[in-house]
């Protein structure tokens, strides 16, 4: 069942890429679907639950840390298939408590984040590096990294994209 849901989402993403006239709209839809797929994979669920909904998270009381990223999206531009590219996302804790990143998960295995593991004091900075491996990828690629931390809200999303050229340095139509 889990594999069927993954297959359906991937097929839907491919259909969106080929059917939509607007690249910006298609990119947004694909990124949203990839985010949803990453959520499903991280929870181990393949379909909406029929059980009673979980109680919504509530904002914790007291001082909280707060991410302030220099940027939340990065475009690698045109790269060649097989290239491994990296980008460092810089951030500052603009909150009033130490910031602790609990996890950072890429939307697929080709997107690998590494991050500051130590608590970041208020006013201090940290970084999260995202490596993208374009091996086996073609054309426009949109990927996300979902960060879970002791912030409010708990999840923060970063995005990367690249136009992956095939052999010979051209995109495949």
C-alpha cells in the first residue's frame, strides 16, 4: 500500500510537469507534493488515517527560539547530470531560548542535509548544508528539506532547485 501511494504521487508529479503550461505553477505543485510525500514517509503512513485525529500541537509557553534564515530557497541553476552540488543555508536564532535542531530530512535520497548539532544560543548563528546528487536526474528538479526543531511552529521548510542537463549539456524535452 505504501509503495502504491508513492507510485501514485510520483506519477501525478510527472503528469503535472508535462501537462502544465506554467513552469512556476508546476514547480510549486511538485514541491508541495514532494513535501507531502516526505511527510508520509517520515510518519510511515501511506494513506490518510481513519482513526481519530491527533490533538493539534499547541504553542509551548515561555521563551522560544526562532529561526531567521538568510534565504529559504536556493536555485543551483543549470548543472550537468551526475554533478553533486551543495549550498549552505545560514541562520540566526532570533528567539529567546537556545535553538535545537532535532532533525532535517530531504524529500528524497538525492537531497542530503547536514546541520549544526549543538544548541544555538539566542543571537548566535548556525548553518545547514544541503547536498544534491543529480545522478539519474533530468530536467527541472525541485527538492525540499524539512527541519524539525524546538521552535514554533516545529517544522521549517527549505527548498532547492536545479535544471539538470543530460549528456551533452542539454535538457531533455
